[in-house]
């Protein structure tokens, strides 16, 4: 959100309060070093020692080493303060055998020492040229996002990349302020030039109060589900926005607004009330409204296209089920008619029937046995099933279903407009031809184009040479849906269903690829060298794995009588929600735990008022914690008011003003980063690396929302959503709410790449649902190792291995490839693949959208095939390692088991109403889910503090056996934490003595610790 009060966007005479005190300390604060850090930073290598010898006197030698150590720690130079630096000075004096603690030197000597250190590390100070570059960089960042904290962080990152010493905070505050003022003025001028008087009038009309309801308020209403009434309302909102959407597209293009800025400004319209929007400067309000119009119009198209595809899928399923039942009924009835059919045949040999009897009388006798239609059916049945036309049953079902199809899909077809490449032109023209007829109130025209109709369907669409209008319409919808999902048909007004080309960086950005690619993907080398290295590695792995199997050294795969035998993998023991160690820990109420965690991490200061930091109202810790718990536990503010000492008005006001996705994610990141600084944290590593996992957890939605879907396996006849969470070292790093029908694999890269915490995974695991045709390649190219657990690994190893040599080169081997890698295809398409990678890195659109399109089997193009081919290489390397390494198999199981343990904790926190979401929009689902994740993060932090204290106690006692056992203890336990009951939210934190608690825990039997972890 904005960092200032919106009416006074950048108040004169004030510096922007961009960072919280905690954030300031991390960047500009004086380093407080531990004993281990002193040993690390104050030691010198050979080069540093050579420079150090240039200092002649004890005072200058002490001063130089002090500046050098602090520079290693923070890449900054600090003014000497003997009081603050006392412990470090004494440490250095003892290290250098200097008796005096006096380190005051002349200005010239200090400058000399600074120049030595800068030369040692290749850094420089901010000179006039660098200042100009920094101002330019700030202007570029302000165009991407108007959030001061974004601009500041971008400048800090830029200075680090350029190896320039960070200047003072106040200087950067002024740089950020000037950039934001310039950007505000630029946008105001652009709007003044681009908007006509009629444009301004139509935008202002959105904030008018007509019949007690502002237009913008009704347009904000989200689509709840795909019911007929809801879809009509959404179409109505689209028709009201249609004219302004063209204005928004033109003005946003002229103003050169970034995608990030458009999303940000659009979100302000959702956050602010109409009253607050009216109080802002008129030009800025219009900017927010234009961005909102474009964002809402595109999301509206996403919803309507998703509804079209979802409804049609349901109708096709219904047709198939009805046709199947009709076919089975046909066979059953025909079988039942066999007895009567035998009697009918007997008429031809009945001696009582004279040859002279008219055939009409014989026919009448046959009709008494079976009606004519049943005789015809019996004849078909006797001829054999090959003569039965099963497709006819389907079209008969379509005929019966069409009234429902017309009612629900025709409004969508009337509103939506499609585009496509040349091969689909006739299909699109036919679709628009129908839409135009429906707009005029006409039926399907008789002169429809049939060129796109597949030959196998023509005789059903044109029976006896006459167009069957209903069948033509249904087939058009079905083919259109197939082409949408294949990416051959797209909608330019949609964000999710636009063309793949529009999802990628534009030509102007791609022209600077030589500069952008190394920054975005520093580990990616030329494809020729990559393939050469991968060829050597993959070939040697095939040889080594097969040799170990041949020698009988592989416990997972072995040869018996020339046949490959697979053994069952032995996974790690599952992490349990009940950790015996915490049975004797002092119980604590969840509100007290949150106050304690805030005292340690300052996470509550992340909850900034929606109106910015110049707003006088500050978040009250008790109220904020109560609102967090109301959402996190699924209780809601109404029920929380009933069981606490706070009112509903207090809770609602706090939730509205302070609980937003942005502030919740920031608070979560602060707790996660604080957990990573705990001494116990490094013991959470798996195989000496940060090994993360991601998995989805299903939750029923008590109230229908646009993203909730049916899943009989999990929700019965009801609908639900999936909370998809990234977990690393027991810490939930990020989460998304996705539809139950969406493939989890599309979000693996998304949650990993957008993890902004200090905990950066090296290896990432999922179950089979997290795998697709591109995740191995994408994660490898962005520096991660993908390590999934397949449900049927044996089958995957038999069908998913590829090599640079042909399969016949591995004759007689236990593990062999299915075919050879197409190197030339990868090399020829690599430039296009790099464009995709750059688009993912720069977030030109939602990364899950790009991944879903890349992993679709229906999309056919050479670039996608080349990326899949590169995927085969990386996946083959992993499959071979998985076959060969018991440790890797255990580590993958262990990482995924931690995810299951988190799911149990999350369900325990969100206990009310059976864990069902009782909210009306996807945004609220995301909000409540982030609150639950925050409570879980706080639990992990608190438990990690206990374990860190216990670790120190055991180190002091030199109890190495207990220390080894402690590494198996999970911080996801909660038996000592009270989530339930009546709450009294008091600001005072009751004393928590972790040191004493650790001493008590150390007395328990270490053999029981981590028994289930």
C-alpha cells in the first residue's frame, strides 16, 4: 500500500518514513557481533594481511582492523564510537596484542584506511556520476511501483550490484521522494493531456451516488459463482465498463504505466471507500479509477471465459453420462425383447399360417408381439454392436440438454469477443456470426459456415442435408472450448486467456536481452556449453547407475534372472503434530504467544494503516492480534467479539484499516526471517541444504465463490478450494489459494520465485501433483533442484528417461532411455526459450499462467516442444539419482512429511466451522489464509526459541547425544499452546522465562524426543 496519506501524497517538509525501525537497523544500524561473528569478520586473509601491514602504529592498526571487520559485516563505514564498539575494540586489542584501546585517528588516516578497504573489495563511494545514475534508477523504479519501500529496496539492490557503499538513509529518503514527486507530476500531466472532457465526466460518474448506490460500488462486487443470475450481473458490469476500458487502455499506454503500477493503483480503489476516493486529488483519483477499470474488465473476462469452459465441461460430462445410460438401456431392452423376437421369427415357420395369407395379416401378428420400433431395435442388436451408432445417443442427449445450454451460454457468447491465428479464422467468424444473431434476438442462422466442422460430425449436424441448429451451436461451443484450452483461440481483453505472445516481454524489452538476461538469470550459460556439460553428466550417470545395479549394490533396483526387480522405497518417518519434548513445556495462550513473538520480531509494526504512515491512528497490538485470530481461526469478528473483551466495531475497524494481503505477507516474512536467525535453524536443514516442499490442502467453502469447485473426493456434493503452501525448514514461506480444479504444478515456480524471505531453498519437493512437462527445466534454470516424489516411480523410470545416446546403446542394461534427446531442437529454439525465462523473471504476467500454458498437452509449437526436450534431460538426471541414492529418497520423503505436519497445524489453528471458509470472495480467502499462516509462523518461531535455548543448555552440558536427538524435534507441535476458549486481550505481556523452561526440558529423557519426527 501507499506509505503516505493519500490526500497529501508526499507532504512537504517531511521525509518519507519508508522503513520501520527494525528495517532501518538491518541496513544502517550498528552491527552487534556475536563471538562467532567477531572471529569470522575480524580475521584476515593473505591480501588483507598485506594491506594491514601498511598501518604502522598500534592505534592505526587497531582502527584499520575495526573498519575492515565492520565493512565485512555490513559493507558500510561507521563513525568510531568507543562506547558502542567497546567489546569489539577489546577483542581486537587482545587479538593484536595492543595495550591501548585508543583508536582515534586523523581524518586523513581514516580516509586512507577507507580507500584501502574499498580497493580490497572492489567497492567505491557514491560520487557525482553515481548520484546521477541513482536518480535515474529511482525514476525507473518509481514508474514500476509508486510504493516508497519498493523504490528504496530497488536502490539498495542497485548499489549492491554496482558495489557502491550504501549512502546515508536520509539521502536515499530524499532521492525516493524526488522520484515519486516527479512520477506523480508526470502522470498528472499525462492524464491532463490524454483525457477529454467526456472521459473525465464518465470517470467522475463512477463516484456519483445514484439511487443510494455508487456505480463503483456495484462494479466492485465480485462474481460469486457460475450461476445464471451471477453471470448476468457480471456481464452487466462488463457492459458498463466497456466504454471506459478503451479509454483506460489508451491512457495507460500513453502514460507508459508498468503492469505492477496498474495493479497497485487498481488495488487502491478496492481498499479505499468512495468517500476517501472523493477526498483525494481529482487527477490521482482518475488515475486509480482508470487502472481499476482495466484490471476489473480483464478479470471480468477471465471469470466469464472460465465460466464458459467450466459450464461446457459440465454439459459435455452430462451428455456423456446421459448417452451412456441411454445406450445401456437400449441394450438391456433389446436383450429383453429376444424372447418376443424368437416368437416373431416363429411366425415364418408356423404351420397354421397358410401361404396364401396376406402379408399384412402376418405384419399385424408381428406387431402384436413387438411394436415396429422395437423390432427395428432388435434387428440392429442382432446384427451386432458394430452397427450401433453410439454417437447418435450423444447427439440425442445434446438435443435434450440444449434449453439449459442456450440459457446459460448464449449471454456469454453475446458478450465475449475472440481472436485467433489464421487457421482458426473460420471458427471465430462463425462464433461472432452467432453472437451477432443472438444480439439481434434471432436464432442460429441457416447459412452458417461448416468449414470448421470435423467430418465425423457432419452427418449429425446436417441430417438429411438440413442444418440442425441446436447441434451446430453445441458443437461450435465445444470446439471453441477445446481451442481456448489449447491456446489457439484467445481473448485480448483477458489477463489469463490472452495470447501467449502477449504474456511475454514486448519487443522493446527483448531488444535489451543482452543486458537483462545476465541480471535475471546469472547462472544460465550459452546453450551449447550447457548441453555439452549435461551430455557428459547424463551419460556418466547412466553408466554409473547401471554398473551399481549390475554389481548388486543398489537396494532399490536389482536384477534377478535377467529381469529388473524394484523394491519398495523406505521413506522417512512422518513428522507428528505431537512432539513428546513439548509435553512438559509451560502452557501459553495464543494471544500471549503472539505478543511475545512481536516483542522479539516486531511483526505487528508491519500492519500499517491503509491510509499510510502519516495517518495518526496506529495499530493497537491487542486489537490487531484479536482481528488476526478472528480470521485465522475461522471464528470471524462477530463471534470473536462475543468471546472476548472487545467489540465488533473495534475488530471490524482494525481489520479493515490494517489487515491487508500486503501487510500480512510482510508480517509473515518478518517472523520467518527471525526464525532463520535462531541458533536451532541450521539444524532444520535436510542433507545440509534448505530443502523445501509445497503441497495443497483442501478446504470446503461454505459460501460459493468464483474459484470454488466441486471435488467429490474431498467435498462430496459441495465445493471447495486449495490452500497451496511453500514450506522450508518447517517455516511456511508463502501460500496461495487456488481452485480445486487447478493443477498444483502450475504454482510450484510461482511460490518459489516470489518467496521474499531470507530462507531461500536449494532443493524443492512435491508429490506427483506438483509435476508437469516444464517444472524440472524451469526450476533448474532458475537455480533450484526439483526433487518430486512420484506415486508410481517404477513406471516413471520406465517411461520418463531420455539420453543423448540411442536406446540400443544401453542394450542389456537395467535402466535404459526411451529415446534420444533432440539436441538440435533445443539449440534452434533456445532464443525463444530465453524470452520465456526473461518474462518469468520480470513477471510480465502471473507466472502460473505462463507455466500452465507451457505445460498444456494441447498446445503445439516448436518452442514448447524444445523446452519439454530440455525438461527430459533434467528429469532424467533426477530419476537416475533417485534410483541410485537412498539418502535422496529419504530426504524427499522427509521434506514432504514436514508439509503434512504443517497441514495438521494449520487445521488445528483454523478449527472453527470445521475449517470451512465462510467468506464471499477469493480475496477474503487469501486474507484469512494469510492470517492462519501468520499464527503458524508465530508458533514455529516460539518453538524454535525454546529449542534454541535448549540447544545452548545442552552445549553448555556437552551432551552431544541429546544435541543429535534435538535435530529430529519438530517445531510444528502445539500441545503446549492454547488456541481455544474465551479471550481477554491485554496489552501487557506476562513474563516468559525460556531459559528456565529449557533447563526443565533438558532434564527430560532425550530418548523420547523426536520419536515421531
